[in-house]
C-alpha cells in the first residue's frame, strides 16, 4: 500500500516568528521527525528549508499555478493590509507582491488553511491600537468574522480556517493539529466557533493550575513572585481563557501561572485590546472579569465564604514566594494511611 | 551590469530582501531591505508602563527574553528598584539560555545547511558535510533539536515558557526555585554540556574557552566534531577573507550582575577592529536616520524620535532606519561582544584583515556558547536558597530612560518616556537594525551593504552560495530590525 502523504507549505506573514520557535521546541525527536511520522512533506518553511530566493519563489509559483498540490497551508502572523489598504507593510521578499496577495492566492489552492498563532487566527498583537499596519486575521478580524479570507472561506476539504491560537501556541497544539489533519481525523465538529481545535480549546487555562488551592480560598498574590492566586490582583484571566495550558508542560514543566505571572488570555480574539495586563480591573473592589459561565452573585458569595474559611497555611503562603507553612500533619491511627 | 534581487532570503529570522548590482561577476553595490513593519513603537505609546513587558517580547520570537529585559531595564532605569540577587542570577541564566539556543540554532539550522547545497557537490569535503547538515534531513538537526528543547527546559523552570514570558521584571523574576528546581536546572545544563562536548566541540568546554590564537583553532580543526568540520570547510572556502565588517564593533555589555564581581560578564565597549583600540560605549552618541526608510522625519537621537510611517518617502527602500554612532555604522554581535570583552581569540580572528569576517563571526558565536555554559553553571550554583527572587516592583508615573542589553545578535536598546503612568515615547534599536541598516542621509551604507561589495559571485549571480554565507554570518533577526 502506498502511504498517503500530505504536502505542507508554511509562510510567515506579519509575525515575530515565535510560533515557529515554539514548534522547534517540540519534545521527543523534534519537529522534523514529528512531521515525518505524520507523513507530512514540508514543501517550504522560511526558517528550515534549503531553498532560497529563486528556488523558493519557484515553489510558491508552482503551488499557485496548481502544478504542485497543496494539502495544508500554514500561515503564521497577522495579515497586514496597511498602509492605507496597500498591503505594503509586508512585501514577500523577492516577489514584488504583498504578502496579503500571496496569502489569498495560495489559500485558494489549499486543502486546509491553518492559522498558527493568535496573529494569523484573529489579528493578535499587531492589531493593538492604533493598529499601525492594519492587521487582521485569516478568517476573523478580532472577534468578528471576516478577516483576510472572508467569513465564507473554506479550504478544498471544506474546513474553515483552523485556528491554532496562542501567543505563542504550545508546540503540541501545532503538531497535533497538523498530524490530525494529515491523518484525515480533523473534522468541522472538532473545531469550536472560532476555528480552534477543541482538544485544547474545550479546556480553560485555569484547569490544572498549580495555584488551585489558593484560588479556591481566594488567597491572592499581592505582588509578582507570590505563590497565591493571580486572579484577584495581578490580572490573571485563566478562568476566562481557553487552552489546556496547565494540563501539559511548556518547555518541560512550565506554564504561565506556574511561572508566577498572569494568564493574559492569549488564545482569545482581541486579547491585545486589554490595557494594564498585569493588574486586575475592578469595579468597587470586585474583579470585572469573572469565570466565564459562573453566575456573578454565586461567585461573590462563594468567594466571601471561602475567604472566611481560609486556613492560615494558605493565607500566609499566598503572599510568600516560598512555602512558609507546610501542610499540617493529622493524628492518624495505624492502618489509616496518609500523613501522620 | 546586472541588477538582481535575492528573496525571499530564508533561514534568517523574519523577512529579508537583498538587491545587488553585479559587474563582471562581482558585486559593486548592495541594498538591504527589511520588508516587514508591524508598528510596535506606535502600539506601545499611550499604554500603561507595565504593558511594555507584555508587548515588547512579542516583537521577536527568537530573542523575546532580550526584548523583555530591554523593556524591564528601561523601566528600572528611572524607577530606582534594586532587583533581588536571585532574580538577577535567574535572569542571567534564562537570558543566556536564549542566547545559547539562538547561537546553536543559527549554526545548525540556518548557517551550515548552505554547505550542503548542490553547488558544492564537487568539493572534497562535501559528502560528510551534506549528510550531517542537509536542511531538515541532515543527521545534525535530528541530534540538535532534542538538545535544544532540553536546553529550553530552563525556561520552564525560570520563565514559565518560551517564547514570550512575563517572568522578567525590574525587581527580579516571578518564580522562586526550590531545591528540586535548582537540581533540575543543573541536570539540564549537564545535558547541554554533554551535547556540546560530544557533538559540537568533541572536547571539554574548558578547552574551547582556552583557545587563544589561530594555531589553537588549527589544532581543533584536525579533530572531530561539528566545530572542527566547520573550521575545515571555512578554510577550504575562504570564509576568513569575505564579508568584511565596517571596522568598528560594539557591545552594550552582557549579563548584568553575572560577572565575578557582580558586574557584567562581558564588558561593554566600542572597538576599532584594525587598531584594536577600545573605548567606552556612550549611548548618547547614537542617532537614527530615516533618510532611506519608509518613515517621516529627520535623523536624531532615538530618545526624542517618533515612528511615523511614510510609504511614499523618496529614496526609501526599507522599514529599518539607519542607526549610526558618531555618524558611522557599527557592527554588533558575538564578535563585537568578544572583542569588547578583550578576548585574545577574537582579536586573532580579525588581525589579518583588520576587519570582522564570516569565519570570525561564526567562531566567536560558538566559542561564546562554550563560555556561556560555564557561566550558567556558576549562576545556578550561586542561587541562594530561601532568598527572594523579586523585590517589590515600582509604578513609575513620570520619567524617561533607556534599557540596554545584549541579545544573541548584539546590542538592543529601548528608549522609553512615561508621563502620568502612560508611555508617551518608545523607540527600539535592535542588533540587526545596526547590521542590516539601509544607507543614511549621507549615503553611507549599512554593514551588510558594505560587506557584500567586492564579493565574487561569478556566473552564478544571485545563486552564488557566498552571498548566503555573508548574509547569514550576521545571524540577522529581521523581525527585530524594523519591529
């Protein structure tokens, strides 16, 4: 039996290159081995391929002409339509054409278009006010449908733009999405309403947070490096942001909240519109952004109750950068197990 | 005369186009274009000060820690916070991890694959180099990528993740390392050392650091390992004679608090590469000139500049402005850092021509990699148990200052002005803004533009591999260049 292989072209639009840097940190045998394991042929990648200049242009032209079949087009970075709608904030070097022109043209040939990173998905950081480069996403302009390809765009396979959001996304999100597409396993029902694969987007960054006991008792960090919950004062949006961020390790064992700083909701459209990322916005002392689907009154009542019940250990550790009060030891009978 | 355009110029970070004029097989003029502009300097204006810590790292995915530190240093420069010692060490460890990863990524993924090109198929040295360094399929990348991922596990311990961490603050770092973390950091560095000593250098790192002259390099070249293989190919292809630098290099000083006396690990300075004369780097002598950039305005000090795009500007051909020091171009990067730090080997590398070269840049980077691992081991050992990693931050309402760091590719500076707790000005001059600058108002070319002139490309024209070697020897980061 002939193995079915998948051709993949990766282009960097208005990007920082961070999504590529993230995926180069994929664990195991590395990204190239992972692509090979998924029977993916890399037609060209700006950071990895030998082909340069005229050789690279020939690859792009061949895809554009339909001579080389393109199964997956990966776009990393915002689509820049400025200044004044000209697209000249990014010319694809050596081609005399704007990147937005190339993206639209190549997308029409692609089986599936994949937005890697929040920039390509929704516009991302370059879209922040005053949006100097007139940035947009592939199929969303912030949270609004549209973007460079338009709301109605579908790849040849019928899928809308697949949005591996994140700034930068976990390398696993990228590799697993591409591998699932190559295996024919990713279907429209596997995507949420913004095109994000549900395998990571059906979770919240809050799930599995190492600070969960502090969250439960509303025992809050007051300054950077404190061990307490980052939500009340330090801007954490993990209860509102999608991603299985705290259910898998970043660079081995890390995550944003484990690293001691707020989740800034980087998987969400328009996350860049926030002002004062590192301070929780409050009205009358109450955080504005509460957990996505929790009735506010319930949250406030539970918070008040749990604050009043906070053990001294949790209260003191929350405002320290190391454990100052270890878990207590209960008196136990032989055969009962546990600390004792 | 023929005019050729090389692009997309890949295996660099970001977008690059190089325009060349060739006469009788020789480059007589080069123009370097940065074709991407996102507008970070404009985005930062009007935001609360701390938002710079969120936005600035996202300028660049490959040197995001450097961008974080430049922003954080700019804030610290006028709010007077003294960082916690452990935070200083943890910052240095993470910053060195990023710079080390970048040096190695450059060598294995960006620079060496050009020697596996078909154009070299007839060379005596070709077969093993092709098998080892072929882009994507070579044995080196299969070995290197897991080692790189292991190195970046340092970020998981100190910075939460990489790229784009929020761990780096004026007062220190946000995650305290306990005893287990410290042991894990040590174990990661042991694995990194093992990779370098087995694969790259095939000798102890201390022996690499001890190389003091060209004879020492020749002895290495006779041995095993990827560094030796590079040295042999460099000799065979004359990399020590091409890509001549502008004659002046600079370093802003690297790893604050990481030196033996709590000062810099690598000294700052400006060095004349012909005479070896060293002088202090004075940031007030920096001017940025938009004469050939798609921006309005005149040359002036970055601290008083704004970035206002002007796509119709006559004579403009790049989104990068031209930084100049006392009116002249400067080269920055590992070779500049090592020369400013007084490295005997770095001096030996530039002695023959009085200029930096392709070979000098690559050797300086790899020898610096060896120095960094040794330094990181010392910093991990110096982490003090129970002591804080961060002092309370600061909330500056008014002030202005500049943050200076050395990214892998050289000096990075952020100028920031704050009024009423909001950023009112923000200007960035990145390493490749120096190295790949366009012409200035006086018509003086940037360092790469000058380094390409005189290069023999023969019949191959744009396809000549020497163009690839010269351009990539600078390890350009184009996303930083124009931001």
